[in-house]
C-alpha cells in the first residue's frame, strides 16, 4: 500500500508534510465543506476547545524530492470563483473530509457517552429528616447508602420510609422521623412509650389516647424534643357514688376517689369513709359507697400475773420456804373501737394495747439444811394440843395485830433468837415445832400463858 493513501493529523489539522491531495487557496469561493476543527466546535462547543485555523500550506520548490509539482492556478471565473478548482476540490472533498473528521468524531462520541453515563447515575432525591426537607443529588444505589452519605443515623424507635434496602431512582422521596421517649402515666398506670410525633397532641393521636375531656399535665401544643418528656393523662370516666340512700353518677377526670366524691356534691365528716380507699384511682364504671361512721372507744384493764423464782438456801431446814421478795402483778390496758356504720353496730375492733405496769417477780428461798431430829426434854409433851389452842393448828396463822404468827404464835424477835429465818408463819410445821421445843427448854410454858398447860395432858 502506497504512502500516499494515508494522511496524518497534527494538533491543528492535517499534517502538511505527507499528503497527495491538491493544495487549494483560501479565497472567497463558495464551499459546502466545513473543516474538521469547525465541525468539532459545533458538536461539542463546551467540552472541546476551539481549534485555531490551519495556516496555508507552503509552496514546495520544483523538483523537490517527495513532493508533487502543482500547475499555476487559472484565472478566477465569474464572481471570482475558480470553476475548475471547484470541481477538483469537489472531487477531493469526501475522502479528505472523512480523513479530517474521523479522529475528532471519535473523541466527541467518547465524551458524549461518558457524559450520558454520568448523568444517568446522578439522581435527584427528596430527603426529609424530622420534618426538614431538602433536595439532594446522589449516586447512592439504595436508601441505606443515601443515609450513610448524609450521616443520618436511624435507631430502633425511629421511622424510615421506604425500607433501607429499597433501590433509589431520580424523583424518590425518603423520610426519617426520630423517635422520642414519653414517660406516660395514663389513668394511674405508668409506662414508657416512644412516638415520632413532634407535639403532645400528635403523640396522643399516635398512641390512640382519647384526649377529649381529659386532664393533661402539659399543653397539647407542647413540643416534644429528642430527649422526650413526662406526661400525665387522666381520661374522663363515669363514676357512680352511693350516699345517704341516693345515687349520683358523675363524669370526671379526678385523680382520687375523694375528689370524685366531692365532685358528686357529697361531704365526708368525722370518721366517714368509702367502700374503696379514698386515695385510690377511680376507674371507669366504678361504684363507690359512702360509709357514714359513728363510734366511740372503750378501755379495758387486766392484770398480768407475776412469775415466781425459787432459790436454794442452806441456812433453812429442808421443807422451809421463805418469800424473799413478794411478787406483784402487772397491769395491761387495751383500747377497743366501737363503731356503727350506716346505723349498724360493728364488732369491737382492737385499736391498741399497752402495758401500764410491769409485773414484779416473786423470789422464794427454799431450805436445804437437814432437819434436827429431837430436843432432849421436850419430846414427850403434847405439842399438837398446844398448836390447836394457839392457832387452831394452822401453820400460816397470824393474830389480828400482826405481831404473832405460826402454829405456836411466835413474835419475830423470839423466832430470830431461836435461829429462825424470815417470819415464823412462813416456816414449815416441823421447823416451828422444833423452835417451840427449844423455847420450852429455855423458858418452860411461860411463853404460852393460856395454853401452855396443855403440853402435860
């Protein structure tokens, strides 16, 4: 293939060093052909910079190697148009034009295709975050990528539409509404709920809470921030009150039974109460009965028995018990409430009990000393007859004056002188007889002036 069949293009058009076409002058002749650099300027006016015009080709000297000697130009025709040149140029135009346009057309096609792909990937999307809406241009494929690009984080209690994996196309709308915690106390029951509403009224609608006639702890128009708020709601309820033989039904949003009773026009006096606690929450459809209470208190006292503690005493004969500390019973005071409810007397109810006096323990000394056997010189006397005469045979007998006691009516001084402990009437019969025998040995029958003679009968 000959070199003349190919032409090369420099930065400003066709290369002038290698060509076989006839060189034409630039004149005023009419030409329907548009050079390649002008075609580029019309196809992509902004993407491709304008190409400066190609300078006129220099005339080659005759006989120069590798060149073609061109004949002199004929005179211009009518209107200054060289007809022959026009015909020669027309014959040369298709091949030359294609050679000029082909490389630059390829560049234009490549740029146009890249621009089309770029435009196709770009999407215009409406993004609304908690009510703030804006239009975005994004290359994200789905909703999740869009939120990641925009730094929008969605939690478990937030609302997102459409779903995170939904593919995006131009013109789509994506909405995010943040959840807000509400510490809701509804008719006395406390719980924590989440809402995407921005106001209290919107939250009530979203939670399905009937707000008509209800008590609200804050205004319905109160905005709810991301931190949430505490809200107390008491809906309107129907409560029936029975009092004094009459029935009254009221619609109320009261917080306690006491308030509902007062709204029914009923006054509680003194010990009056209701069938349910006055500070309890009134429920819808509940019936409350007012109890008219009258009553008094009754105080009762009773003794508390004392305990007895016994201790051994080796100084006392066996069988002898001496009270070292007398016992004293205690006193308990009990208060009972006597009530009549709506005219009916109730069973007495224990209100309180208290110990007024603590019982005192009685201490008794018990003898452990062996008993004496006999007293020489007094064993054969009639001690039974003497005891019957002095005390009627009673071991614990005491005379009306309280001076003498026991079987033989000892006074305390004589008893202690004979070795006795405590009081004679507290000693056993054997010990009293033993002490009497010793007294007889020392003084005879003189201690018993009226009954002493009976010892010898």
